[in-house]
C-alpha cells in the first residue's frame, strides 16, 4: 500500500496551515516526517523533534518520498525543489516567484528524473485553476483568462471603494491582518499577480513567457482623483491580470489596474478573495471564485496537490508540448486611463488615439489607446513618475 512520507520546507503561514489541514484529513496515508525551517531557535507550535535547519536532513533521507516546499525565499526554493527532483523525489511547491522564472527547467527536471512537480497552490490559493486548465480546458477553445489574483491589493481596494477608506489606512489594515507583507511592493505593485499570470499562461496556452518581459503596474500610485473618476463613471478599480489570444497564433498578457463596470463578474470580487474569468470560443465565459490566500485555504490547496501526487497525477503540459504554442506579442493596443501631474511624464506615452482629455491645475488625465510595447519600453521609467494607469476595457 502506497504511503507518502513528507519532508516539509517552511512552517510559516502556509506550512502551519497545511499541518492543520493534514492532521484533519484521512484521505491519504501521508505523514510529515521532518520540517526544515530557517531559524532553529524560533518557538514552534508542534513537536520540536520534527524540526531541522539542515535541508539535507530531508533531501538525503531515502524514506522521504515527497518534498513539500512552502518557504518565502525564491532562490532557496529553487535549490530545494531542484535538489529534491534530482534525487528522484516528487515535489509540491507554492512558490510562484521561483516557478515563474524557472518554468522551462522545472518541466525538464520532471521529465529527466521521472518525478512530479505540482503547484496548484501557487496561483489563486484555494481555487483549483491550474488543474482545471490542464484537464478541462485542454483544447484550443480557450480565448482568454482574466482575474483578480492578489488578495492583499483587492482587500485594500475594497476598503477604499466600499468604506471610503484611504489607501494608506487600508494598506496598514491589510498588513495588520496579515494579508499584506511588511514590504507590500510584491502585492500592491503587481509582481505577485504577474508571477501567477505567467504560470497560468503556461497552463492556459502552453506558452512560457519571461516575467521581466511582461508589463505590470500596480495600485500604489492611486490618488483620490483616480478614485473620484472611477466613482463618477460608476466603476470600481481592481488590480487585474489578463492573458488572451490576439489571433490563433499569438497571445498577449499584462497586469494593470482596471476600471471595472458592474456587469463584469470580477466587479463583485471583494476583500481577500480572488476571481478568474475564463472565456472560450463557444462557451462564452465561466467564473471561478474563492479565497486566494491565507493559512487554511492555501493549506487546503497544498493538500489537494499532495493527494493528486498520491494518485500519481502529473501535469502533462499538453499545450506546451503541441508543435506550435502561440507566441507572446506586445504590438496590440490597450485602452487606458492615464492620470498625470507633469507633462514631461505624459510625453513618454505614445497614444495612437485619444477619446477624452481633462486638465486642471491639480492633475490631468487622458483616455486613449496605447501600444503595449510602448508601455513595456518605458517600464523602467514608470516607477519614478507621478502617474496612475488603468485599463478601461480588455
Ligand atoms: N501566505 C499565503 O496566503 C500564500 C498563498 C499562496 C502561496 N503562498 C506561497 O507559499 C510560500 C510560503 O508563504 P508563507 O506565507 O507561508 O511564508 P512565511 O509565513 O513567511 O513563512 C516562511 C517559512 O519559510 C521558512 N524558510 C525561509 N527560508 C528557508 C530556507 N532556506 N529553508 C527552510 N525554511 C525556510 C521560514 O522559516 P522560519 O520559520 O524559521 O522563519 C518560515 O517558516 C511562499 O512561496 C508564498 O508565496 C503563500
């Protein structure tokens, strides 16, 4: 009878969540044998003899046949996940940053060492997006995936739009509640959403895209005038990640705030929840919704990856293995709202069409179309600009 002997890396939010979920599940014969953490002097809530600060205690233990990697450091996670697979151990990982930058190598390592690497927990927490993309949407009908993939920024935006909170206060509250990290850049500037989007793009379309080549812009420059603009137009601002087909052979992707109208499913995704809308040629649209973060929701997703591994499930990367997955292009145009305070900043943006313009002493805005490649070419300059950017439609 098969038994999973688990070596767990990380005992933070998700590691502890998994521990609790696993204690309360009888689905699989799985037992955590060792837990590797960083700081061996930290007080732990479970048996001290389980803990080690030496990765080799797990990686070199022949009895451990599954490594579960739930640490917060992408470089260390890369070494752990790679080292485990090289030793013939299957792996479950929640580390979107590490995965997004190493997808190709991770696929090759699985093939070379005949092991599985499962990571449904890395994107959208408890919502089973990746496995659905792999299994149900395993054909060429899918045309786009649009989602709110980051719970912290969504929590902040909900407080602003529902309760009239300020950005600074809502961010502080998100940090106090443990939704946002003490350095919130990863969440609020769209990097977390970007890395998840890159992973989802592989499973939705079979295309591996370098995260550095994708445009991401977050919500940290949001000002009261942007909020007022959205309110006056009956819209809500949310941080949205999108990948979609441009034509049969090409896809495009980006992460940007979006001015959402009430008819859209993701308009109603509030607080720390995530929501993903999948569009297809003949089935119009479908919507997945659920908790995208937190100890127990994410722990549940990790358990699901563990049980999938128990039943010898592997991602087949069917679309990636097709002869010609679509290419990533950036010559398409996006319709944006650009608010700026300095005309020098505005001059960096190449509008091909302008629909609306407003100018006052305090601020100005323009609504119009910009080629995505223009945004990408000034990506490095944008953090220094006093602007806010949001798409008006996808
Ligand atoms: N939090 C969420 O809701 C959520 C949702 C989905 C995915 N994820 C992903 O899950 C992973 C873990 O997130 P988290 O929120 O649980 O992080 P966390 O609360 O910060 O905990 C991180 C854990 O990793 C350990 N650690 C760090 N470097 C290590 C190393 N080199 N070797 C061994 N252990 C090490 C830390 O050890 P010490 O305890 O000794 O400090 C700590 O136990 C991340 O990749 C995150 O992106 C998180």
